[in-house]
């Protein structure tokens, strides 16, 4: 991640920072350790802030979500979020923007039950910025019961504007993980319910995404189901949905039909 020309890397559970560290002409690469605590992953919120996750089962780890400011070059204790067990996945965080409101962003964080008292679920954090400064946060936890959450992926659709493809963010997103009772990886479809008041913004589950075998098509490994947790999902409107799984395989799904999703959505809700 790069903020204000400074690179931030999580390596061996430690956050390092340094200037221009990927420039091959820079022979004097100097790294600084931001904190002695242990971290799992992180995500860039904007050009001034990063969110980092940790977990108490790590040595020097805590059940906390930390916010770091590149302006002040310090962790912002007033915005820390405590007592959630964040999933051991580098893809356990995702950001979505609110249409027509650049001052609000949605941060999704995956949670998993590792110890007594922990829960599987999605932590939704609604962030309000004022001139790029983090001003307020609102949070809500969604219990996913037997479903362990590992990753997120917002869905896009493409509008052809005089032969120039325009990628448009939708209110739909995929959640990848593992159902520990069914013992298989699962991909679920969710949507964001927008409100003018930031504290009222919600997410709702729509359905599980299942690859249907077409007539005459051979049964593939994907049709048989995922044998491990879904570790990463990437949506390319031109190519489709790329999925990686802890079973060691990667899968490419054809492009999702956004109009069909809207029909499903209207039928259910």
C-alpha cells in the first residue's frame, strides 16, 4: 500500500514502512517498524488512512482493528474497534464507496470463531470523512452462523459509452468463505441497502451462488463444489469472476448477469 509516497508492507505479521522501496534505482532502502504488535492484513481507506487487523491468538496480537494516519504517522486510538476475532486471511477487508457521496465509505471485515465467545460474521463499518479527514464511524455485526467469512468482492457492470467501456460499481457484492457443517467452500451474494442517514445503511443476504451445469457439459471440479475455504474473489467485467480456494485450485466463472440478479432480488424482497 502507498500513502503519501510511503510504502506500507505487512511481512511476518509486522508492519514495515519505507520511501520508494520498489524503485530498483533506490539502493539505500530503509524500513521502519510501525508497531511491535502482530497483524494479519490491512487495506487502504484513502490517501491518508489504512486499517489493520490483528487477532489475540497471535503472539503479540489482539482482537482489534486499528486505523493508522499517514498525516500524523500514528495509530488513532479513538477509532480502534475491539473484541472481534478477525479472520486469518490477507483478504479479510474490503472497501465500497457510496454512490454520489464521496464522504462515506463502507469497510467490510471478515470475522471467524477461533475461541469461545468468538462468532463467524461480517463486521460492517460505516466511515464518514470530512475533507479526507476521518470524522466518525458506525458499526454493525452480522452473524453468519456456520459460515466462516474469508473474503469480499464488489460486483461491477459495464456500460458501453461510444466504444469506451465504463465500469460501474453496483450495490451487490460476493462473500467467500467456508461452511464448517457442510465442509465445503461457499460463495454468497449480498447487497447494500442505502439510506441518506449513514447509521441506517444495512447489508442483506440474497442467496448462495451455485454454478449450474449446462446440458451436455461434463461435470467439472467446480460443479462438485469447493473442497476448502474461498480465499479470494476478483471480478473482471470483461473476463468474469476469478475465484481461488484453499483446496489449491483456481476457478473462472462466466460474467454474472446483473439484470438477472436484480430480478432475483426483487422476487425475494
